[in-house]
C-alpha cells in the first residue's frame, strides 16, 4: 500500500481531450507520472476504466469533479498539456507514414515511430490497445489533431505510406528462370523472367510483394510466390502455401520461421483444448482460419496463420471479452483441426450468433 501511495503522489493531473467512438468529447485530467506517455497509460488500464477529474463535456458547460469512462469506448486521446507525450522515448526510432481507415469510414493519417527495420505487424502486436500516432490529421479535415493515442479496436485497415526498399534483400534466385528485379517504386519485386509473365501477372507480383508474409519471407531470402499459381487477390493462407511450394519446404517448417520472425509462439496443435474451441462459433474459425487452443480467465490463446488479422481479433474480443494471444500455425494443419472441432452439420447454437453475423 505504501508503494502505491508513493507512486500516486508523484503523479499529476494532466489535461487531455478524449473523443469517444460515438463522437462525444470530454476534457479533463488524468494522473500521469513524470514522463509517463499517454498511449501506454491507456493500454495499461487493467480494469478497463479511465478516471478523469474536472471533466467538461463539449455539449455541456457544467464540470464534473470526477468521471469514469470505459477505455474501449474511446476513439482518440489528445494531450492538451504540452509536457505529455503520446509515446515513450522516440530516440533511435524511424518515423513511418501511415493511413488508417476507421470503423466510421473516416481516414486518419499520421506517423508511427518504429525501431530500425521493425516490421509493422510486429509493432502493432506489441504496442497494446492504444496506438501512439504523431502528426495526426483526418484526410477530410485540414485541421491537424497533433499527437494522439488511437484506440486500435476502432481501426479497420492500416496502410503503410512509406517506402521500405532498403529492407529488401539484394537478390533472390528462381530455380526455373533467371532472377529479375523489378521496381514498383517502393519495393523491389523478384519474379520469374519477365517474358514468362503477362502484364496482369506482373502487376499481381507487385501487389503480392507488399503483403507482410512476402516481406517476411524476403528476410529469410526465400523465393517469392509464383503469381501464375495464385488467384487475383489471394488470402494469407493461399499465399502461405504458395511460398512454401516455391521453396520446396513444408508449411510446418515455414511456420517455425514465421513464428520466430514475429516473436510469437509456435502453436502446439496436438495439445489444443476442445473446450477452448467452444468459445467462438465455427463460422468465425472458418472465415479467419483460426482456432482457440487454450483459454484462461483473462486471455484466449489462438492458433492462426495470420496474426495481422485485426478484424479477427476485434471479432473475438467482442465475443469473449478477453485478451487475444496469437500462436502461429500453418494453414494446412489448421484446416482439418477446425473441421474436427466444428462439424459442418452442427449448428453453433450461440446467443452471440447475431453479433457474429454483424461482424462478418
């Protein structure tokens, strides 16, 4: 108790503006320690609530001495005190321009601060529930927001606007054709000889090279997927299989490399819990190709071939209100186990089914 009291005594109320997901705005003070950043503070609210003192709502002149808000209902938090940062320690970090499409359809642009050569998927997995975004502004509003802490649950799509050509390997070799490097402006593309590709396949190859799995594969100097073997807009599972095929490796071996690169555990599907699978409907498992393998009171551990699937994470959190912990598994191993856990002829019988349909 003494340690907690001393910690609270060093914190000061700092003025912030909280914009809720329903559009309401409130200004007030939150207790932050010296140098404590806003985004990590909001992400660490274990109770799920944010205490606000001297709160004033935009639609009312009255001031409340104390208000408590659900952190999940926040859209952005904007520090009004210039001494309050949104992220901790910006030294040795690289700024990366991004555009985010929010749940209400609006687009927000700003900059993320990543470590040197840090992958965007790794960063988003580690950053927590609130994303620190600097120099933020809505694309349809010239008035800048400044630095903000953005609720990750309100983000539907995040697009990287920054060239990362320097991160790609110098050369990859194709067994069937001479290696050819083609530039799409930001990312070097390695394909079979150009004479073997139609214009459509060449364009497809450029799109595929932007996928996080293709970028990750390039780090291991693996051959890229052959665009001629893929659909026009393949999903992660299809691309996963195509990269494994191009390099004559089994998907389980590839999964080990993916897990190591993302600093995530490799799923132990042999020890997965049938009870954990009942936490989500089969249609969610099939749509996103994922499977709950273990659960406790606070979190659910889920095997997936696409840890970057924010829609899947949001759908799961809406259903079970627990923290999601990703484990990496190859799609070829996930599919038969999903079918075993969720027989096609068995109805979900879940009271959450209407909510699931709305999320899908």
